């Protein structure tokens, strides 16, 4: 199948498919006219890559389980060549947990600043009212 059909069957853009190929996650054969031609396993490979990227993995992570990408997802999860999958998932999860902790720190700091600004604003408003009352 050509890239357009692969794109239609997977819901993945042609640009992404070319990117997966560039990164070695997908392989195409070239026709005499130089067009990309993919086998049926490419559908599973593209779908698996897309799902793994959506799960938060990087292309480098996915390259560690590349031998299993041509399988349907159920078989992929049991692939013997995916021995690196659990450590890969655990490493990525740790990175996400670290990022979440940093984001929570940023969130708490922003909440403190908003509260302080609102308090200062309320105090300034009260001071303004008192000044007006004294002037009257």
C-alpha cells in the first residue's frame, strides 16, 4: 500500500508516517517511480507508534521495542522481544512524576501569589475607602 492508504487506514498523517520512517520505526520499499510502498504490518506499526506516543513515550523509548511494533497491540504487550518495555515504561513514568511534582510546585506558588495580590488589592481598596471617609 502507498502512504496515502496507510494514512487513511491508521488515521495518522503522511507527515508523521514519513517521520516514523525517518526515525527507523517504519520501513518502506520504493517503487520504480520512487514512491513509498508499505506492507500490511505497517498498519500495526503505525498504530502502535501512535498509541505509545499518546501514552507519553518518546521516539527514543519506542525504538527500544521496535521489533514488536508490527504486532497487534494485544500481541505486542506479550512480545518476548519487548523485555525492555517494563523498564522503559517505568523510566518514562518516573520522568512524568518528576514533571508533575515540579508543576505542582509552580501551581502552589502561583496560588500563593494570587492570594497575596488579592489581599493587597482588598487592603488597598479598604485604605481608599477610609481616605474618602476622612475627606468627607
